C-alpha cells in the first residue's frame, strides 16, 4: 500500500528549487549485494524491489530506486538491513552475490560533502538517517527521508549520494533508473559471466 504523503515534501521541494547548481557529476565503481532470486542482470538495477516495498529514500509505489554502495563492505551491510531490523533467525540466511557497477552520472544530489547540501539547516540530515522509516511506513505514512528522495526525484536528480545509515563512514548512491540523463551510464561488470553462471543453477 502506498503511504500517505509526508507534509515536509513541499518544503524540501521548494528549498531544492532555490539551489542555483544543485547537481554534481559522479563517476566510479559501485557495489550491490543481492540474493540469488534477484541477481539476474535484468533485475539487479531495475529498482522494482524498492518500488514494491520502499526504502529509506523512496516509499513503496513512489518510484524505482536502486541502493548501491561505494565499498563492498558497505554493500554487504546494507543488504542485510531488513534481516537485522526484523530479527530473522540465522538459519534464514540465504546466499548472496556481490556485483560491481561502473557508473557515470551528471545529475547527482550530494549529501556527503561537508560544506555542501548536507550543511543546509532545513535538511537535518542526521534526523533523516536516524529515522525508523519502516515504523513510519507501517503506520501508513511516508517518512521524511522518503519525502526528500521524492523531492529530489521531482527536480530531475539521477541519484542521491548519501552517508550510510548502517556503516560509519560508508557511502551509498541511490540511483533512480527512470531518471538517467543523456550521457550518463550504468554498467554491470562481468554481466555475461553472471548470466552464464546463473543459468547453471
């Protein structure tokens, strides 16, 4: 069920629209850890999982988003977020694979740079990272972090570069597949090898 909109969305959108140059370029390697049923290359970067279930920066039913990390260790920790949150038993652990992604973006909202957007008093980034978005969604509402993500999506951002809420010093890049701009690119490294090995299952 799509949650009720958060009232802070309008304020976030208004503030973002006042920024003269809101976007940054980003280029480099990213990582994603995925369980086997969702490891097919047609699914890995589709964002359909977040569209159906939501994530910290996008509510269920809002838009597709893919959570990637700048380090393998962060990707592994992020992939176990729901497992930890809902206290699943160790016997419920399933095999996962780690995939590297080469990406080039021209319209990224950077919430990592110390003197950039994260320093804006209206953002209150620490609160967005500490927010229990699962609990807010379970109550039928969009979280504040999801409202910010929706505002970023509305102004045409391709992705958010954000601190990890799970790994100290870790960074994530939350990519919006339907917003990829001309000249930007996302490529799964070893895609042919991955498809070949998955077919052997």
